[in-house]
């Protein structure tokens, strides 16, 4: 495998990325590692927004619908009037549904992140750590052919 | 686009004319219903003060988007004086209030007029000071902004408690004051979104991608305010619903008994919360000024509808007169935006 | 106190390297003073559990609560600690959405504070239950004869709200930690490196990881922002939905949220001002950042004052006898002294922050933060106890005296809070190194 090209300076790193892009490499052909996120990289490769948002949205919708259905089911399965409130009391039930929207939305976004970023995954860690605190880039083997 | 140019004197004359027209329709014996001026006043004080308050808040938090719209938001300050004038002319309408027959230490005609007039004048005075200094200088003038915000919060709270809440005395909701000034800010954001669409980011000649970024920020603010509005609405509704006290729920029950107002209430929730919340969730919508402006229009309509919902049962009004009055004030606002160079000093140095 | 080798290692160090060394120095072998402080807090924790044991053994009579004041210091503490949690989320999530740069100085410590304060807060409903071994009655499951909990009850909303808040804050905290855990993995040796390596989930900083990381961070911030407002709103509704004079008022939700952020920001000062000095973080947590946070404190203090004025003025406006009596009783009744201390600490003293020189005076900020938290604790006490002491029927009036057991448990909860924070300082990086590198 080709060794990593290592940069300590962020501008040099970005310049190299622009070169690679102009040479026709997309971001998927490159193995890029950064100690912190550099926003210019997104612009250089025009990165797509990624799939976490669908997890967040899906989880949110699921949480809302599920929460509402859940509380309605519980009160209808044993209709018991308390505090002079209707059996299906919409305002408080909306509150429960709202909390579950946030809970499920967040947890699904978290799960989606683990799935999409393929974490936990310990393959690259030692390789990356060996170089210390710096930017790294190399062209992936399989894409060279 | 500059077809007509106005001198400052012409602008003030036009505003005076607008005020005159509003009053003519109010007191011209066109209709026996007398709530129109009250509604117009409550609605437009929110809009006009909201524009300035939004600018002041943006200056204080050093929001970057304000650079695209600073002058368009600041130029509204002469309208605040018109509103104070209109409020003074509300004096013959005080018999709309149930406490008019039996005045108390707080709710009595003279005190009511004096305290609200003083606050409206204070808002105008601090607002004008803030607008003039913010337009002239590149760096934010924090003291003026803070002073104006104080006057703004006090004035909107008192308008809510005095002008609106006391219509249904002894109904009471202690959140209504805060609710009103948040709504005024919400209206300010909606107007900013409209201005972005109409003027394409003001006349500051900035790069399109900068204007685009600023517009996205305004769209995000609109989205954020829709959530805030929903939260405050719910916070009030839940407590009244849960407490189920006749003196508290009476206000809502009286309104929800008529089908028209019931539908209006649903429309208000739809326009102020559902439309911006669902509509602006997608990033692609936030990037299109026309769609954002459409949502902003819905929000403004919703806020108007809510004022209608509060005021209509207690103070019946003629819809045509109300719409005309609001149209006149709207024209006044547009004329101010158009002739902003006359009411604001030229900026010294570059835009910050 | 110059135990930071990073700063002394020479001026030629790259800024990122210096940052990493400084933060790692904080995680080095504990000093005697640290152990002493931890030991003291540990003793307080022991006291807490000992007293709790006595309460479980002998019954709730040991606490001072009784009819009519059946909510006392325990519930005050619950509200207080949940409130402390709030500003952590404000700093990490809300300021992230508003792109306020000074957040990176505080966000790690503030998020840790959120989690710690929430776990302390969670103890109090359990203590207050009395029979804590049947706490699971609170959970949503069909218990006796397949009856579910009453979802119209604000106490059940509380269970949902606090649990959701805990889980979402934990996820947010953990996501933010991942790149920093990878740094620890790289810099430490032996088993510590392995442990942090597992915890970092093998974070390698690849573009794909960062791409999704940024999105999930944004979404969690976007979820946490309305959540933080709703959690304390729901806590406020524990009081406000009941028809008790002084409680049943619509402004309660935003009023409590503002109060929570006020006390939470104050606690951030209390924690970070000594932390910055002891750990030598002056280069990263700058006075400018404290000043920005001081403005938030001032702003929330103004909202709280606005709420005090509104609720009192409207009680008078409305003319309801019981409401008016409640507010008279609060300010001139049995607990008048506490009420005026509360006004002094929450409304008047923060006004000093209008002056720039006071906002930048860390010594004053530290003192003020302690006073504000005294005031905010008293605010909850004043609201809870006064309203219960004077409900409608004069035959059911009564006063409440805090018992020694309640005081001990309160003290113990502070011990628990500080002990956990001390442990956090040794076990995890106290600054978000990755985010600070972005601005270096």
C-alpha cells in the first residue's frame, strides 16, 4: 500500500487536495484523515450531506407516532377517568409524543452515525496514530487500477 | 427601480396622510363596529417594533446576517411615532373595555392612556436613537440597542396586558406579555424574510453567496421562532386546559363556541407553527427566497389572525375597514423602506 | 501551581501540541490536594447515603416535610439540580447552533456538568419517594391489574423528560468526546491507551467519519435545544398545573427555563474559574469567554426579574384574594427573609454585570456565581414552601422547618456533584481539544 502523505500545515494539505481533485480523484478515491474537521474540504469535493438526516427524521417521526399511539393504547386498554380529564387527553399526550420524538430522533441519529461511519471499527486506528497529530492523504489502492 | 424619490419632509407627510386615512375610516361613521383601530394598532406595533427589536438583538449578538438588511429594518422608526399618534386617537374607544364602567386603580381611562402613550413614545424615542446610531456607525452601538430593547419589552408586555388582555377582564394569563414580544420578534423575522425576497438582500451590494448565507440564516431563524412560538402557545394552552377554572377557560370557550373563530384558531396554529416548521425543515426550501417569503407571509397572516381571535369577540370590527387600515400602514412601511436614505444617515465607513 | 509541563516545555512547541500536553497534564497522577478534595466530597457522599439509609429504615418522619408542606427541601433540590444541568446543554447545543465561538472553552466541562447534575437530581425523587424499592411504579408498564401509569400526570411527564434529557445529553457528550478519546489513545500508553481506544470506537479521523460526525452533532444540537427548554418547562408544570396560589400561572415555563439557565451558567463559573487556574488553562479559557458567558448570566437574570414582576403584578391586577395573599405572604410572611435574599442574589447583584470591568473580574464572577446559586436555590424553596404553607383554607395553613436530615442530604448532594466533577477532570479531557484546534 502506498504510504500516507503527511502534512502538518493545513494550507499545504488543502493545496494537495485541490491538486488531487484536479487530477480527477473524487473524495471516495482518497484516504483522508484529519485531526479536526476542515470545512474547506467539504467545498473542495462538494461533499453530499450524508444519510444521518434520514435516521434523525425517521426516528423523530417514528417516536412521535409511536409515542402517541402508545399513550392512546394505554388509556383505551383500561379507560379510567382521572382528574376529570377526557380519556384521550390530547395536550398531555402530545407532550409525551414530543419527548419521544426527541428521544427516538436523537438515538436514531446516533445509531445512524455509528452505522454510516462504520464505528466501532479498529482497523485504521494504529496506522493513523503512528503519524501523530497531522493531516494525511493517500490514493486508495483499489481505485488506482 | 427608483421611480420616485422622496424628501424626508414628503415621507413624514405621507405617513401623516396614512394616519389620517386610518382615522378617517375609523371615525368616519362607515360602520357601527369599532374594533378595527385597536386591531390595527396591536398588529402594527408588533410588526414595526419587531423589525427594530430584531435589528437590535442582531447587533447585540453580532449576528452576521444583519449586514444585508440593516437599513431596511432600521428605517421603520418613523412608523413608531405614527403608532403613538394612533394610540392617542384610541381614547374615544375606551368604552370597548369591560372595566370602563367600573374603573379600578390600574384599569382606568386616564392612567391607561398615559402609561401606554408614554411607553409608545419611549419606544419611538429609543428606537429612533438606536436606528440613527446603528445606521451611521459600522460597529454596533450596544447601549442604544439595550435601551431600545428595554422599552420594547415593556411596551409590548403592557400592550398585551392592557390593550388585549383587559378586553376580557378578569381573564388573565401572565405569559401573554412575553408571548407578545416574542411574537413581535417573530413578525420582525418574517418581514426580514419578505424583504430578502423583494429586495434581493438589500441595497448593500454584497456578493451573492454572502447574501445567500445571510438569507439562509434568516430562514433558520424563522424556523427557530416557529418552534419557540409553538412552545409558548402550548405552555399557555396546557395550563389553562389543565387548570380548567371557569375564569381562565371562559376566554377560550367563548371563542371556540363559534365555528368561525374555531376554524380561525386552527388556521393560526397552522400558519404560525405547522407551516414554518414543516415547510422550512428541508434545506432546499431554506435556500429559495420565494418559498421562504411565502412561509413568512403565512406567519404574518397567522399573527394577524391571532390578534383577530383575541379581539373580535369583545370588540366587533368591520373587516373591510380593518384590512384597509392595515393596507395603508403597510404602504407607509413600504414607502419608508423605499425612501430609507432620507430617514437614516449615510453609513460611515464600510459595512461591518 | 505550575504543574503543567506543556506550557514549560519551551516556546517552540506547535500550538496543537501545547494544547494536547496541557490537557493531558490535567489527567496526570493526582496531587495530594486533589485527593484531599476528593476525600472530603467522598465523606459528604457517605453522609448522604447514611442519612438516606436512616430515612429508609425509620421512615419519612425524619425529614421535616409534613402536612400541609409535603414538598420541601428534597423537591427544591431536585428542581435546583435539574436547573443546573440546563446551562450545559445551552452552552453545548444552543451556542453551537448560533455559532458562538466562545462555547469551545466551556462546552466539555459544561456537558459533563449536565450529566453529573442530572444524576444528582435523579436521586431526589427517589429519596422523596420514601419507599424507594418500589420506584419502578414510575416506569411506564402495566403494573397491578394491568393499569398503566397516568400519562396525564406531570410526575409521569417528569420521568419521560428527565430520562430523555439524560440519554440525549449522554449521546451528545459522547459524540463530542470521540475525537478527543482518539487523541488520548494516541498519547497514553499501556492499558489506558487500550481503554481509551475502545471508548473512541477506533476513531481515525477519516473524511467519512468527519462527514457523518458533523451531521450527527448538528442534529443532536437541534434536538437538544427544544428539549432543554421543555425539560424545565415540564418541571415547572409539576407545580403550575395544580391549582395552588402562586403556582398556577402561565409564565411558569419560560420563567423556570430562564432561572435554570441562570443557575447553570453560575455553576459553570463556579466550576471553571478554579479549574482554569489549577489546571493552567488560561491560554484556552480566556477572560473574553467569561465575559460572553457573563452576558448570558445577566440576560437570564433580567428574564427572571421580569417574571418576578409579572407574576406579582398580575396577581394584583387580577384581584384574586388567594393570589394576592400568596404574594404578600412570600414577601412579608414567615419566610420573608429568604424572599429578599433571593431578590438580592438573582435580580440585583447580577446588575453589576452591566459594567464591563465587573464582567471581566473573575474574582467577582466567582463570588457572584456562588451568590446566584444561593439565590436560585432559595427561589425554588420560596416558591414551593410558601405556596403550600398558605393554600386556601386558613385551617389548613402551616409552616415548615428544615430538618437536619434534609440539610445533611442537601450537603451530601453537593459533595456528590463535586466528587463526580473531580473524577471527570482526572478521567476525561476537560477541554474539547479537537474543537479548540480548529480555532488555534
